[in-house]
């Protein structure tokens, strides 16, 4: 019964038809040959045709196996590419002006952020005007952080470089500070990495992470997190930002308008 059910099912779905055709031809030729209903030439030709069908049937699974092996190799290469450093680390940064233009929660963390704030200052002004919240974290130019940054960057005698860079960032932000939605705080130590966060708690949010280096002629490597794809890691770095924010002090008038040195 099972054989008949299997035959009925295969014929109904069109599966394994070539096998049944091969078997039918072999059976018919064998019966006709036994009863001498056909001559030897016909039997020989039919036999060769049957063997050809058998060979074709045998090649099918082999080709399928070969194709499967090729796909497995391609998939392995794809996985290796994704896991390789170049698959997620890059020294290039996507231009996020369009995202900043529609983000409601914008956060920056970095040592001085001079280049970043300079690139986005006009976009931040527009974002603040439409009601977005902007938070900025940089090192405290009046503390020991500039000297620490100089040591880490292997220029221990040039801490003033970082102090001037931070004050330049504060100068750019000062004109935006008339908006209450801009908050700036100063860290007493170096952050372990830089962050640009746009609606980081939302599914459509994005977080750019920039890793710090000691001394490199190129831009620091980094990676980008997607709110929907990397939800757990986004939560992790949101927690990191919140911890740094609590450890930092608010900017005072003395920071916005430092005493001019003669």
C-alpha cells in the first residue's frame, strides 16, 4: 500500500517522473525481448536509451550537491567578510546631516569634538530651533584632562593643544546656548570613546562610535549601530552616555567666557 500511495503522490505532484519513465521503458523492453516481439536492434537501442536516462538521473543529484557546496562556500565567505575588521570598522563617517535634521534626541561625546561640532553646527542650530534636545560632553579644559589627553596621544608637553581645542568647541557652542534645549557638560577625565547619537532609544535611531587611538595619521576607527538591528548594544551605549553625563559638571559662565590672558 505504501508503494502505491507513494506512486500516486509522486504522479500527482510531478515528482520523480523521470525515474518512473526509466523503469517503465526498461520493463517494456525486457518483456518484449523475452517474448521476441521486437528484434535485437530495437532492444539494444531501447537499452541504450534507458541507460542514458539512468545516467541523466544520476547527474541531477550530483549537480545539486555541487551547487549546494558552492552556495555553502559563498555563505562562508560572506560570513568571514562580515566578521572581518573591515566589515564593521572604518575610519570614514557617514554624513548625518539629514538624520540630524529630523532627530529629536541628539547627543555628542568626545575629547574636544572640534571637527564634529564644526561640521554640524548649522544643522544643530536648525534642530534646536525646531525643538530638538542636544547634549554635548567634552573634557574640562580647566582640569587635568587636557594633560591626560596629551600623554595618551604621546605629546605629553603639549596639553595646551587640547585645552585650546576644547575652548574652540565651547566658543562654537556658545552662540547656540541661547536655546535651553542645548546642554553642555565637561568631563574631568577622558572618555574611552567618542559617540554621536541620534534618537538612540528608537528603532530608527543610529549611534556612531569612534574608538580612541594613541597616535595615528589617519582618522580614528569606528563603527555604526542601528537602533533596530543592534538594540541591545544601543542600550549599552546609552547607559555609557548616561553614566558619563552624571560624572560631568555643568558649563559655567566662566567656561563660556574665560578670562582673557594678557
